[in-house]
C-alpha cells in the first residue's frame, strides 16, 4: 500500500529524460570516428552505470587501440566537445507529474550520472525547482546496483524505506532499489529490451505514478 508515502525518488536518464538513445548514438559516433563499428546492442550494458564503470565497460570495445587512460581522456574530451540537448529529450509528462507530486511529497533525484550532467540537464529543462534533494552516483565508491545511493537518499530525506518509492528504468537501478528494500516502479522500456522483471510494478507512462498513489496500489 502507498498511503504512507512521503517521498518519491526519481532516476534521471531514461526516466525524466529519454537520454539513453542520445548517449548511445554519441558513443557509436565516437567509435566510428576511430574506425570501430559498434552496435546499439553493444551499448546496452552501459545503461544505468556510473561514469567510472562506463569508461571501463566502453574500453572493452576499444580493441586496445590505446591504453585505458588515453582512451578515457579521448572519450571525455569528445563528450565535452558538444552540448547535450536535454531539453529535446525531456519526457513531456514530467512537468505535470512533478508539479502535482511536489505539492504533497518530498521529491528527490538519485542518478548514476555526474553532478555536472545532472545540473546541466535540470537547468536546461527548468526542472531543478521540483527537487528537495539531488544525489549523484559520483558521491559514492560504488553506484547502482549498489544500494548505497538510495539508502543515502532516504536518510537525507528523513523517511523510512516503506515511506518512499523509486522510479527507475534500468536493471541496475531496479536492483539497487531492491537491495535497498524500497518499492520500485519501472518506466516501461520499449527500445532496448531491458530486463525490468524485478520491479514491483512496470508503468507505461509517468502519469501512472499519480494514478497508483491515488489508488494506494
């Protein structure tokens, strides 16, 4: 039951922003510039992981063209060379959903992305005002699927596990929520074949969050 819910914690990429496609296309383009062909399916394991693991995972496709540090620096420079247009990939429903929820609940963001990426995305989409708390995976030794990011978030929000729900999309994020012992709703993925079977409920759209809370489901 959700009658006692006091806080709702959102993941960012794939939930608030349909940004995974943008990230994957950028990565494929980078590899192509260096004469390596990778597919969307090669990039799926990178969804929902923190930046440290992201570069390590991406390097496995690099064919040892350079050492890891050189590769990481090249890829970071590549990502810095253009601005991500988060406003173009924000999910339209998020505005009305956050407007409605923020009147009654504490709203937090807990993302594996860097704090810089989070702040950039929220500023572009004019969403920062809705969040009581912003938490980045880079604040922890390990991010998702380690539950620490979510345990930290509920502690900072001063709510119990059964007073919070998490909105996720990636298997790693869902697993982190499970390990934290917090109810998790997964926004249905229809692009990448993500395994969302461990979520408590799979929702078709963000508006379903409000419907479920109102029903006390």
